[in-house]
C-alpha cells in the first residue's frame, strides 16, 4: 500500500455513493470528511434528498457483495433490523407473458427499505473507520480552486481544505458547471429519454400474500413497459411500486391506483392491494432521462477533484442498478488511488477510465431494455435492436430453462457480463427453451399474452 503522508479527502454528499467512497478512501488517506446538506436521521426514515427512500428498490447482488466486504457484519445487522433475506426461489417474476422458472438460482439477497440500508451503512462506516467523519446540515457552496487544482470546498463562508475532493452529490451536481466557468472543459453528456414514472404505496404484509412468496416483479419490456414490484421490508411491510415510461403516470388516488395495478400482465399486485391495509398514501416520482456524463473523454480536469456515483451515471431506476454501479465505481477508485495516490494529477484520468468500464455494462443493459420501447429516444448504443431481438428469446427461455434463468439473473445482478448469454452453447439453449415457453402457446382468442396497447 502507498504511504498516506498525512493526506486528507473530502467527500461531498452522504448518499450511498458518498458512503462507499469514504469507506474506500479511508484506506488511502489519513482523514476523510463527508459533508452532507441534509439533516441525517438517526433512524431508518426517509430524508428529503433521497427520493429512492420512498419507493420499492433492490440492492443487486454485486452491490451487496461489495458492501458486505467493506463492512463486516453488515448483513447480519440488517437482518437483525428486519431486512428480509431473499433466495432466488422466493422471487416470482412475471415477464414476457409467463413466470420465470423458479429454482435455486444460486444466490441470496436482502430486501429492506433504502433508509434502513443507508442508516446502517453510515453507522457502520463511522464505527468501523475511525478516520472518517460525517457532518450533516452542511451544504457545499463551491470548490476552492488554487493554482489550477482543487484545494478544498467552501460551505457557508467556511473553508475546508483537502488533497482530494470527491463529488458524490448525485445526478444534478453543480460542481462541474463551476469548473466549466473556470475554464475546464465540460463533459459530453449522453441522455436517453424515458420519462419514468413511479407510484408507490406501503402496505401491511400478510403471511398469505403472494401465496407465501417474498417478492414479485411484473415486467413486460417488449409490451409497453407497464411494470410493478412488491418487495418485503422491515416492520412487516410491503413496498409496492407500479410504474411506466413516457408519461404513463400511475394515479395517486387509491381506486385509480389499483386500476393501474390491475392493468399489469399479472393480477397479483392488484389482488394484494385490494385487501391490504394501506400505511401511506400513493407517492409519485418521475425521472425524465437516464444520463451519463462522459468524464472519461475529458481532455483536462483539475487535480484534486473527481465525481462519482449518479453524478457520472444516473440510470433508469426500473433496472435497480444505481447503488451497485456506485459501489463498482468506488472499488475502481480504490484501485486508481492505490496506483497514483490521492493528490496525483494522473488520478482523474485513470479513475474515469476505470469508472467508464464499470458503468458501461449497467448503462447498456438499461439502455437496451429502455429502447425495447419504441418511444424511447436518445443515445442508443450500437447493436441495441439486434440484441433486443435476441433478448426477447432469452426472456421466453427463462420460463422453462433453469440455466438460462440463472445466467440472466446473474447478468441482471451485474455478476456476469451480458456476453455470457451469447456464447454458442447458450444461444442453442436459449433458442430451444424459448420454443417451449408457455407464452408462445396460442389460444383461440390470440396469443396467450395479454397485450396492453402502447399509448
Ligand atoms: C425512485 C428511485 C428508485 C431507485 N431504485 C433503485 C434501486 O432499486 N436499486 C438501486 O441500486 N438504485 C436505485 N436508485 C438509484 C440510487 O438511488 C442511486 O443510484 C444511488 O443512491 C447513488 O446515488 P448517489 O449517492 O450518487 O446520489 P444521491 O443518492 O442523489 O445522493 C447525493 C447526496 O448528496 C447530497 N448533496 C447534494 N448536494 C450537496 C451539496 N451541495 N453539499 C452537500 N451535500 C449535497 C444530497 O443531499 C444526497 O444526500 C433509485 C433512484 C430513485 C430516484
């Protein structure tokens, strides 16, 4: 390991990206200070700047594995706090007209509210890394630029100096604009117009809901993208989220919300909603675009400054990748700092290249799924149409083939590369299994799949 030489770092933002960045940097510098503008609650309750906290969410296996490695004991603590361990067998996934085959697909994940996850990670960070501090209710106004490098940040008239500042303020970061005004090039931005809308209600969980299974996803990418998910969280609750793309907004009035749920290709969510005790009103969230800042293409960036997390790549939340993508970037940051040291002018270029490689996979997976909807526009990765035609077969194959379902889930959890679904042996498996899918069986009234017209 490199010498620390008294180096210090500031992380702006205490979201998931900020917390894992602080964890990684704490091994490479003497002191890490995290500055957060929100008041951070002691308990697992939602806070203003994290809209994800109110909606159903999934921590992919990749993110979970990285967090478990950085914070020994985290998973046990989450379970003690009520997180629900979820075997792939407990997940019912209705997609492309039928259910994915249920089997032991090889891994376990946790289901809990985002506030519980964030609160537990933050508490562990402070307990396990004595050189990290988190200061809340402290908004960073601007970066301090001196001699062509970033030398710290300014908050409400106070200067905080550090060798490295990492901007983890999320998709609407303002600090790259400040650098552009100071003469540094601004990154190109790739956008994909999705206009995702969520409608979420938390309800009391009953043991016989979903016939005792633990999570449900209803997802029909090839048929207009009305989706739903129900995940169990601490406190004996379900978080139920229904959503869609391109302005097909779930209503917030109860009866209309249930009608929206009833329009999904499986009635399971609507059936639970119809008899459940509602614990919250229906809450909405909209996200107009997936957005990726191409920081890896920047010709010049000031030493002493990096962006990480949603500030680099903010993905359609329907694909559940953001926290795991942030964790993968943080791991890449650790490797780059290990190589160059925190204050090196070479750090940004190396880190941004590594970060681009790790976000490329979730970006392409999300873009592929979103461009299956013909209304999606924007930066379409080359070959998306061809890949999507093949993925239609993969999703059909997931109805009958355990190996295909397992590999698809591994790819979706960022544990395997998408190319692993395209080896010659896998292609043969996919094509044979797709032909056995029950969704291909024609009924006298037409395809067994109920199609919802695209608005
Ligand atoms: C509705 C929704 C559902 C989602 N579902 C999932 C899911 O299922 N799975 C998944 O992995 N991801 C999901 N995501 C994405 C996930 O929330 C993010 O990708 C992840 O949290 C990483 O974000 P971040 O830490 O980079 O930014 P953010 O979460 O936006 O955090 C930024 C932090 O910076 C702070 N901040 C901002 N400006 C300043 C400032 N000037 N000074 C100090 N602090 C500042 C903010 O208060 C905030 O705490 C979802 C997102 C949304 C909106």
